[in-house]
């Protein structure tokens, strides 16, 4: 690896981390689409800032762009508060308007500035190492590395300082307000960080990838954990993983880096969506199948408990009586036998003591719906897990 | 009256989009009562609590807690929002939710430590949920979630408790467990204010009641004012409940 390659991967990874942190809270606040709005709506601020400073990494440009991101958030809320349209409609109204102002500004001045719509949408990570930061004659690295590094440092500082406030206001805004942690201040703080991060990342990865980097790692992490801190760590991990694997995918395929990173983000999400241990599609299908079997088992055991006469308990009669197909009847019969709940003697099925006790307990639970009674059953049976 | 006034509401008017939902409310809640706020849907019951706690800004009027504005008295007040107001799929555990009750006394930036954790565990024990402390909150039943919310209020160790429909969607066992805890709080001299829906249980559970329907209809001891006259004025139809003696 040469130094430019290392620098590109480093920039991509820092961008991924800086995006994953506000992204996690946006996902939990069900505000994923606001990041799309911000990433497009910063364009007019970016263009105006660029006209003034002629430098894509100038702090003034970043501030102006972040400001137009915040204006988007305020406008969306104002339109929504009139009650005339819903939030998604308000988002759809505001950001194209702002984005198009940016597009017109670029088009009017396209001949004399190095800023075009393609670069805005997709970014160009590959060129990032060429724009160096020179301090008193010494080359200290690519400018965008310093920009995103500074933004990430501030973001991390804010996260550590205000983690508890972010958590409580995201989970329960009412409680947060009553405790004196103004949800409005925290909301705008988060939106400011999201806007500034978007601007910082924008130059390197473009408007579309910024959204993907904010939302996809957080959404993936959400499927894999039930702990906020772990969710943050996992989101950061998946962001960096996508950034680096995406870089090498682009290298091998000779394709766009931004496009490859986004593809990896989508691929990793798809893997989690399918294979996540408890929330994944496959786990859910498996669990539903288990539940069906267990409901059948309890139905079957209850039938045995209610009928002492032999004719009702003959193996062949069970298929007809409970109206099950042979395969299902056999599955249930085997399951009951494996768990020592029944004994079969001369094709006559009887409940064991264990089976009898289990049935009583299960029926009690279903009737009273009291959780305390079945705590010890939960490990064995999916049916009773929430 | 010898009793202190815990909460005093003066001329409070609250509006959503310039449509008043609470109109000119005057209310004095004496210290140490267990009070129900009753009224039909849309009567402004939750809004009244939210306005008292400064969550919703009033367009007129004022609220004092033991004679001072709420902002200065936060430490004296605990709030249990409606269970449905939060996302129970949020990635956190029962213990962590209860710990949130300690955040107010910590203030900005400071993190909860062992002392806060110990208080949270004690509160979980009080509501009979200690065994569930590490359970993810979406894995709890509706009644268990409500107990967690109650524990979170208990951990605040406040003087005044505001609860928004704590009995909504809970089973009978939990309802009894909750009301027993509320009665214990009253015994300890705390003031408890509950938005309540089930009129049948008002005389059994509460000693004080406020009838509300955009305006305040009546407030006072249950034995004096919980009658068909006030119910009819509040609910607008001929209302008859048999008051259990």
C-alpha cells in the first residue's frame, strides 16, 4: 500500500465513524430521512461559502453549509407544525427547494469554479490525498483528513459529555423535559452535529454516501444488539468495515470508491437482516415455526389431560381427532416423547407426571397471563418469550 | 386549612395551535393527598400535568410547587408519562430505564455511579421487578413496563408524583401492586396525582379528586364531591355510578 491508499482509507474510516455516531441517534429517533434532507440542503450554503472563500475546506464554508442544514431542520419543523402536511411531506418540500437553489448557483458559475453536481452527489475520495494542508512550508497531510478528524474529535467529546442526556431525551422526551434536560436543546445539538458532519464528509464522499454512512451502519447495529453503547460501537465497526472493504472492492473492480462503500454498507445490512440471531428474518421464521409446534404440543397435551378414555388416546385416533396431518402429528408426538411428557404403551398415549404438571402450568399461564409463574419455562419454550 | 399546598395552579390556559385545551384552571392540591384527575377523552388531563411540569408552555397563568416555580423545584417532583409515549424497542434494559430517574439529581454531564445504581436496584425491588433488571425492555409485558416506569419515579425520591394513566393496559395483579405502592407513598406524606380513567375505582383508590373537562369542574375530597352531579357536569351525560362505601 502506498501512502495515498492509506490516507484514503483513513479518511473513509474517520468519515464512517463521524457519521455512525449521530446516525445511531437519528435511527433511534426515527429521523433517518432528515439526514437525506440535510445532505442535499447544505448545497446552497456550500456554494455560497465556496464563492466567498474559494476553498472547499475553509471553516467559513463548513459553517455556512452546516447553517443551511439547520435551516432545513427548522423549515421542516415549521411546515409540519402548521398541521397542514405530515413530516415526510415537509421534508420532501424543503430539501429539493434548497438543493435546486444550490444547483442553479453552480450552473450560473460553473465555468470558473471547481465544483460540479456529480462531485456533490458522489464525492471523489480518490482525489482527497491531492489537496494537502501545508503549515509553514511543511506538508502535514490531506486537508480533508484534518477536517473530518477535527469534526470527529468534537463529536466524540460531545458524545462522552452528553451521552446520558442524548439517551434519556431520545427514549423519553417527556421525562427528559421534566428532569430539566431540554429536548429542544438536545435535538438542535444533535442536528448541528449531523449537519457539520455531513458537510465535513460531503467533500470526500458526496451527498448520497453520507446518508448511507449515517443510516446503514446504525440500522445494521440495531438488528444485532439491545444495548445502546453496543449499538454505537457496532455502528462504528460496520461503518469502518464498509469503508475499508469498499475501498478494496473499488480498487479491484476499478470502480467508484463511494459507490463501492455504499454497496458494502448495503451488503452488510442485508447479512444482518437475514442472519441476525434474534431479529433476523431467518431467526423470526424459525421462531414462528417453533411457536406453531409448541402451541400444537400444548393442544395435544391438553387433549390427553381432558380424556381418560382409551379410544381418545390411541395413536391413530389422534390424527383424526385433532385434525392434523400425519407429519405434524408425528412431530408433536416425538417432541412430547423426547421431553418425557408422554409415554406410549401399546399405541395408547398417556401423560407422565412431568407432562401433567407442565400442562397444568401452561394452561394456568394462558388463563391468568401472569409472567412470574412461567419464568423457568421460558428457557425451554419460545412461546413464552414475550 | 392547616395543610400545606403542594401544587398551586393559577389561571392556567394552554392551547394547541391557538385552540385552548385547558381554560383558566385554578387548582390547589394539598400536601399528602392521593388525587385522581378524571374527565372524558380530550378533556386536557395529560395536558394539565405536562403544563404543570413545564413540558408544554402555557399561554397564560402560572404554576407553583410549594410556593416556587417548577424550574426551581424539579428535585421535588417525579413524573411518569403514559406508557405509550415511548418506544419500547429502544435498545436498553429495565435497570437502565430506572437509572434514568437519577439523571435529574445528577444534572448535566455527570454520569450515574454505584450510588445511583444501588438506588435503582432498590426501586426495582420495591416494584417486584428485580429479577428482570437485565431484561431488554421490549421483552417485558405491559404490566412489567408500567412497573419499570413506577420504579423510575420512585428512584427520584420526590415529594410529589405525577402519573399519566399508570393503570392503562396492565393486568389486575399489577394494578393492585401499583395502587399499594401509591398508598404507601401517601402514607409517607407524599403527594400523588394520577390521571385516571376507571371511574368505578376512584372511591376505592383515591382520597382526593379533580373533575376536568377543558375547564375545572370540581376539586376536593372524594367523599364530598365524587357524586352524580359532578360526573354529569364533567361527562355531559346523565352519569350514574354506584359509590362503594
